[in-house]
C-alpha cells in the first residue's frame, strides 16, 4: 500500500484541504466507534469528508487501483465494530453529504444523502405531515447511511418494520468507482433482482451508498404511550400475546426488567416504580378516536394480564418523560461500572420468557451485572452488561457469557442480530447462525462486488 504521505498527496488533488484529516490525534478519533469491547489497533492513514458523488468515484478509483482499504462512516454509533479501520487506509466520513434533496408529499417519497441525521429528517417530514418510521435509540445523531448499512430498526419496528422496508432505491459507488443505481422511486418494483435489498445491512462491504430514495407514510394524527408494571417477567411477556390477540396493533411494545427500571430511576429520575420486576412501554397511534378507544381497551387487557400499575400519557410532556426513561437505559447502565456493552439478539416471541430468564441466569453465573431491555413486540432483546473491560477476569467472563447467550438464542430458534448487524464483534459466531451454503454464497457476493477486498475489510466474515 502507498505511504500515508502519498495517499494524502493524491487525495489532496480530489478534495479541498479542509476536507482531509491526517494528524495522529485526528486519525485516532476515527479509529474508534460506539463499540466498547474492542478498540482498533490500527489507525486510518487519512480521514476524508467528500461532498459529491463525483469525488467519491474518483477516490474509489484511486483506492482500488492501489489496494487501499476504504471504511465508510456515519455517526460512528454502531455497537459491533462496523466502522473500525482494521487495516488502516481511508475512513470516508459522510457528515458533509447531509442534504435532504427532495420530499414529495404526493408520492410520499424523499431523496436524501447518506449523512442526513434521522432525527433531523423526521422533524422536516413532520412539517408536511409525513413520517419515516425507523427510530434507532440514537436517532438524534445516527444517519441514514448508517441505518442502511446496519439495517437499523428501533422501537417502532413491531408495527412499521425496519430500515429495509423504507428504501425504494439507492445510488451506490462500487469498489472500482462505478456508479450503480438500484430500485427506483415507486412503492412497488418487480423489475429484475431486488439489488437494493442486497446492500441494506451489508455494512459498507459491497459498495458506498451515496443517495437513497425513501418510502414515507402519513404521520399518525394522535399518539399515546402507556407504562405498565408487572410483578414477574412471565406475566409481562405473556401480556404481549394478549394484546395482539385483542386485534390491537401498537406501534411499540418495549420491555424493561427490574434492574433496568432501578438503574434508570437512580441516575435519571422519572418516578419509575422500582419495586416491580418488569415494565412494558406500549405506544399506540392513529386517529384521535381510535387511539382513545384502543387505549381504554388496552388498559383493560393489561389489567387482566396481571399488570399491577399503569401510567398513561395524556400530554406531550408525559409522553416524552416515559420515552426518555426508556431511552436512558444504556446511559444509566454505563454509570454502574466503567464500561457497558449492549447486545442484540432475537427469538420468536413465544420464546421470550426463556430468553430473558436465560440471559439473567447466564450473567448471574458469570457475576456480570445486567440490565435487560428490548423490543419484545418482535422478540428482540438488548442485554446491557456493565463491567470493567480492563479487568481480565471480568472480560473473560463476558466473552464466555456472550457465547452462551448466542447458543441459547439459537437453540430457541432465534439469531445473532435483529438490528445492530455483525461487524467485527460477531463475525466469529456467524457460522452458528447461517447455513454453510448460504455463508459461502455471501462470500462469493462479496468477491463479485469487491474482488480486492478494499471495502470495509474484516467485517461480517
């Protein structure tokens, strides 16, 4: 590979000086992401901020010709080491490609650049009565490009689906600098192979997403959230089935266990009931009339399902208070010990009690403090494990517990990731969850698009 000085000199011919970082301190910052369990032992040679598709094409032609690794980066909030530059090279940051290029209210579509922050997009769409449902917990900073790379989800997945359900088409710069357009700008498209879906969740290993066509939906007229407490986890998880059997379709059914409730209340007081074993956060939306009717019905169902206490939002302030408590769970867990790692596993909803109980038993076995939260409406659980990663014994216990959690998840008919991805953190466990033949074809697809393995190498496989 070319020297750092040579790479910098060549890229200076493509990009303005202000869009290039190369000092040790600058590169160190971009050698990290939101993953706590490992830090890259390799710094990027250079960090760049392209502003146009043409610049990215030129950069990729240069990188491909010289076998230089290129790692795309959004906000760096992923939790599986997806944007660590394990082989140095170029980190391509998209924060200067953050424009909403078009919003079409009639067609309910939008065209955006990869650096658009999801929270900002939602605010803009709200002005015209439209809605982009995917809402990862860090939506105030996470970007569309990152959401596409990881196939991100969030609490509203239960009703609305994940990022993959809202991408109509993409513009992608391939490893050799070729620009490819996939999909289109229509809600339905049965024209050829669905290549768009191939790139969603590919973690930047197949191409660089430079533009996305989004599907939007009308924003619900009214929304209401309930916080229901239970004296045991079994009643909390079984009540989800009772809600669904009643023909009510909440936008969100989230879960917090006792340790999560207690930890959040300790560090971010929200008047949570810390004597309860579990809580469900249930959001319903629709017309004002339907939300009122469903809310009353839902309260009765929860009480019949052994809910011991129910808090219902009647104002925007009350709504935000409940959601702030739920979204504070990771930050609160981070105050328990020097580090916190969160995982992402999913099982069929009928297996949720076994998964949650099993996670707590495994972590207890290894003396690991754990807060369990998740999107239980779709069977997705996020154990948040607080520990000191510099303590060799604790780190070893964490590695052993993680493997046991994955084995448990797969034995229950689940899989390794619902919305965080594989990255560098889970790649060694991938054969546990993927058919061997399917895995080999995935590797062949990688080779077809990136024969020199310069696009985010050392991820997924």
